């Protein structure tokens, strides 16, 4: 019986093998090589250098430097990653923000080994996307695909510079779509793949079998320190929206609706008479905000934004966060069992409401991964007179770490003695509010 079983299995195996194609595009065996020959020149290696002056009370004293000819103590920090040329005529290259963050010098290396200095056009730490520009000479670009058409199980290829080895290709499938809540970036809508992504792949290309860019490789989960088949890429549609801002403004002009959200749980769905669990519940509408002016109310369940289905509160955050200030957005909600459409104008994310806004009047704040960035301060405004300046980063309140404008407003309303800790030019300072 065992012998017959083996013969039968061999027969099945041979039959299955016989069904495999023997030629594809006149190639003797299926191969990704023809596609990769077109795509590989569009993927570059990126090297960035950050130079820091190390502080020594003796060596950095101007007196000793002058009279004893002591050179300034400097340290260089280098990092390597990958990038993708998306516009050969304009010389535009995209990569991850963390690959070039705080770099003094950035260069790219083409497939042929040629090294070119790059200029930073703009960056968005919240999505971890950066846009570079190089001289538009002898460049090859890659077309962006519509990432909304991706499906779990689609074959993909990851291209990058893992461990500084040089351009490397790995393959796999899309393992999941719309991954969020990982705490990797401020705005998350990741493509998950089992194609090997390792340190140095950051900023590299994730492409489909047509050689179109579907994502930018950005992160991995590696409990053992190496690739375990769980990698994440920023979808091309999100990349396209962000680089539109970066090309025009040099940064994301991110606005807000003025709402607080909670997830639509099965119990809430039943209470609202909703048959599925897709959507996000508005738990609060801030007064005098875009949402309030549009007519949105607490208890509304958002089911679509600009006619695109909303599955969770994270979906709302991502969709709104990629829109421009002043842009009109269509918000579809369920209220009292009926469906309504509301139209709001995305507002600037300046701090509004509460006593804290009086103290910081004249300052434009922006949440970031490093703290609350002060983007602008109007001279002689309240914020200016208190001591805030452009490019300060608010990192604490009463020596408690804070991570968002919402945190700052929350603590401010609960304490009478108030000090705000800021980082300025590498130093930590306290600003006292009376």
C-alpha cells in the first residue's frame, strides 16, 4: 500500500509540474528579470551625514581655542537607506523621513554607482515621508500605482539597500492592508508584506508585478533583531498626497475638523441601528470648529469621507490628515437611523479654545514625533512676550512629558502653577506662565 501511495503521489506531482508554463514573453521559465530591468534604475541608495559639535567646557571655550589652537570637537553620524525616483524630469526622489532626519548632507547612489548630492525639498515626520531633489540627468523614474486596488495575496517585490549591501531584491505577497495602531507613525495605513525588509530597506520600493510603485518600505517587526516576515510599507496613494504638499509648501499643511472620535463597537452599532461595525462615532464636537460650523454633532456615526468608506476612527484621522487647509470635505454620517451628508472646510490646526489659547495667541503649533513644534510666532504677540520663539519644541508641562497639543490643553486646565518645558537649539528651557 505504501509503495502504491508513493507512485500515486509521484504521478500527481508530475502532472502538476506538467501544467506549469514553459515560456513567458519568450523566456524559458517565469522570471521577474524583465520587469526588474526597467525598475531597478529608479531605486537608489541614500547616504546622509549629520555633524554635531561635541561639548567640552575646555575645548569649546573660545579663549582656549584661540590661544591654544584647539580644534572644534565634532562628531559625524552617518545613516544609510533607500529611495525611489518618482519624477526623472524634475529629479524628485522620495524616501523615509527617518533616513535623512537632521542630516547636514544627503547623497544618492544610482544603480550604475554614480553618486549625486541631493537637496531636501520637504519632509513630513507624521507619515515618515521626505522629498529630495537631484539634478535631472540620466535618471529613470517609476510610475505610481493606485494602492486602493491592492488585494491581500497580490505578489510584490521589495527593492532596497539592506545593511548597506547595495541594491537587493526580495519577493513575497501582501499579507494585510490598512494596518494601523502600531505606534510607528502618527498617520498609519500600512501595507503589510512578507517580502524581506531589513535595516537599510527604509525608503525603498515595494512594487507590483507590472513594475509599478505600490508602497515605500518603512518599518519591520523584528523581535529577534532580524526579518521575521512582517514588514510595512506606506501605500502609494498616501505617498502621492503627501508629496503634493511637500512640493508646494515644503511641509504638510495639515488641518483639522475639530472632532473627537471613538471606535464603533458591536454594542454601539446595535444601539445606533447599524448592521455592520464599520464607521467611527463622534464623541465630541469642539465649539467654533469646522465640524461645528458644518453641523456635525456628538453621536453621529461617520461612515464615509469624500464617498470613501470609513472602517475605523483611524481611517477618519488618516483621511482628514491628508487634506489641505481650506479644502472642502464631504462627511457622510448616520444620525437617528438616517444617512446625511455634511460639507466642512478643513481648518488650520492652530490651538483654539480654552485658557491656553490666550497665552499662546500668535503661535502656530503642530504635533510631531518629537513634541509640539512651534512653527511660527508673531512678534509682540502674547506667545512672543511670554518667551516662545519659532522652531521651539514643547516637550513637557510641569516637567511631565507631553506628546500632543491635546495633552498640553488637558494639563493646563488642571494646574494653577504652570511651566512649559521647551527644547531650543539642543538646550532644555522652562517657560513660566502666570
